[in-house]
């Protein structure tokens, strides 16, 4: 068995503070709420100092120039740090009794503003609820604040591994399920709403705040719902038999060869854990590494040890060069740390002036008309300076498009143009819940009748949160 991939954790303690929040009226009842919360949790878990409140008021929404222009968009009046999931019902009943808006938070790395408390009130920091509770054949159960990296490490001691984890490997399981989507492992297992969750214990924001349990597809209204349908107290997610993973790094000279190899690697058996592709101009902003070629298209794959020869053969057959085969933990960890939104992060860290879109569709492979470039040339023309990062999935290609930012209107026009070319686009410039909205609305009606949970995130939902003026403006 290989050891665990190490975490791309650099984001986790790097939340940037927004500029100071404008003068606001305190939420009515906040003082009484804080006093009662201190009785419940102990005074050390009810934090009111300005720096902690600033930090808890922002997430990685600043990756969007459109959202950045709307920040700060809400401000925590208090940060609550429970230390066990058993404390959550008491907090929820208190929030309900005092009518205090309450926004749950893991590590705060969501990049759509999901964790920003748009209506002020309390931020419920769940990182203190971080215990791995139990595990068995094919499953692991943990408190919501447990790190995905801890779940993977624990699973590995049992000869198992997670179905999936995000490129922000050190983030919380509650945050990943409530705000994230997929990651390493999604090549086979798709998103976190496609069977990864076996069971959730959810605490509603009601008078008695009685926790309830949902299983399998009944958990869907609580996945990627930004905490609007209840606070996840514990999560049981799926494991598979641990594999011995290796990182394979390759370089190609043209898009058609690189994307054909990408597709072939995705279909390799046994299935890889991740296959991705970067353009040279993205690789240039990464830390220099012999496994990365900043002059070429780079294709990387996390493959099982005994599939390495077959993967090498695919690279060679499509005219590529294998740069390196690097075993676990370093090879797979490096590939995971350059996946999904991490290429955007590295680009933005290196240079100002970029924005990004989440894209999908096999049209991105650009081979349809067989001329070697195909539709990709048209796709590149939509935004100036377009750079592409692709992730190969058995269910189809997804990725990130990064381009030079002009203004919000140009982004919206460009999205329409991409869609007209057959590219699926998910905009990260919007902090509304935008998946399974009907299910979410229905679940929120009973789990949060007063609209106190992460208010402002369900479009068109009328809650009873106080009117705090500018924070009501959502994009
Ligand atoms: C550079 C970069 C790369 C990323 N890569 C990926 C990736 O590969 N895959 C991916 O899916 N995402 C990715 N993300 C987004 C994000 O990092 C992940 O989704 C992460 O797992 C979120 O976890 P967190 O602990 O930071 O949650 P937070 O950001 O704190 O919370 C996310 C959402 O969940 C809610 N929430 C948190 N805990 C709970 C709870 N216990 N109950 C109910 N609601 C809760 C919050 O209110 C918020 O709405 C990336 C982000 C960045 C900036």
C-alpha cells in the first residue's frame, strides 16, 4: 500500500480579509444570543474580536473579480467554535429562539462566497468538530469539521481510500459536501452528489433542533446546499479498496494529440484516479519541477502502479513524451495539487487581471472535425488570453477557462458565446445555490422555517432575517 497523498494545504490558512465592513446596525438580540451561547459552549468558544470576525466573514470569493467588487458583503458579529457535534442542536435552538442569522463554515475555501454571512449574525466555525468517528468496510464516519486529508489517512490505515477529495485536500468534509463538487477520484465517481454520501446527520434550525439522519439519495437536498437546509453534524462517506497510485507526467506539442491521449488515459483500465491537461502558459506559473514542461501541453495522470506501462504506451502512441513517473506520495499529491481550481489559483497568484469559468463538454477536446484544432480555436476567440485546464472524466470532460478580465458584462456575453459553441459553463461569479434548487427549497422549508441559515443564498427565498441594507444585494 502506498502512503497518503500529502495535502495541497497552502490555501487553508490563507483567507484574505476584505476591507473593513461599513458601519452596520447590530442584529437585534445578538447580545442575549452571545451570552446564552457562552453558557452553552463556554466563553472561549464565543469569539467577538475583530480579527476573528473579519476572517470568518470572507472566503475565496475574491478569486472572482465580479464578486470581489461586491465585497465585503456581510460581516460576522460573533464566531462560534463548538468542539463537538453534540453541541450543535443547542446552538441551533438558540439561533432559532433569538432569530439570529447563522452561517456555517469549514475552512472557508469556497470560491463563490458561499461562506460569507450576507446578513451578518453568527458564523458557526465547525473546524473544532474534527473527529473521525468510525469506519468499516466501504465507509467512514466523521464530524463535519474533520479534514478530508484526515479521512483519507484514517481510511488508508484500514487498507481503504476515499472515493474522492478536492484539490483543497485539507478542507473539511462538511464544507466539501455542502459547498464543493468533486476532485481526485471524480474521474470514476463523478460529483459528491453521485453516491459518495452514504449518510448525513443534519441539525435543523427549529425550536427543538432535533437532529435527523438522511441516507443515499435522500441526502441530496443537503449536498452543495451551502448549509441552507441544515447543518451537517456528521457525515458518512464511501471508501474503496486502497490502490497503489503513481503519478505520470507527460508533454505534447499540439492540442489534438494531447486531448486524444487524455481521452485514452481516461478509458485506461484499471481506471486512473485523475487525468488532467494544462497549457504551457499555465505550467509556467507553477513551481519549477522536472516533471512539468513549461514549453509544452502537459498531461498528468494518477494511475495504478501496474497500469504505468499501459499509460506510457498511450503517451507514446499519441506522439507525447513521458517526463517522469513519480511514485506516491509525491507524484499523486503533486497532480492533485494542480487539479480543478488550483491552476486558477496559481495563475492569479502570479499575475493580476484574470477571471475564470468552470467549463465542460467534449467539444473542449477540439477533435470533432479532425483538423487537429477543431472547435477549440473558436472557443479560444471568445475571451482574450484564454488559457485552458482540462480534467478528464468518464462522464465527460470538464475544466477551467481562465482569461483576461474586462468587465462583468463581457463575462456574461462570453458565457453566452461559449454556450452557443456547445461548451457547458458554470459561473463562479454568483453566490446563489444553483444545484437541485427545488429539492433545496423544499428541504429548507422544514429545516429552516425562519430563513436563518446562511441567508441570501437561496434565490428568491423570503426569510425573517433583519434588513441590514446593503447586504441584501446579491448578484
Ligand atoms: C484554489 C481552490 C481549489 C479548489 N478546488 C476544489 C476542488 O478540487 N473540488 C471542489 O469541489 N472544490 C474545490 N474548491 C472549493 C473548496 O475549496 C472546496 O469545496 C472545499 O472542500 C470546501 O471546504 P471548506 O471546509 O473550505 O468549506 P467552506 O468554504 O467553509 O464552506 C463551503 C460551504 O459549505 C457550508 N458549510 C460548511 N460546513 C458546513 C456544515 N457542516 N454544514 C452545512 N454547511 C456547511 C458553508 O456555509 C459554505 O456555504 C477549491 C477552491 C479553491 C480556492
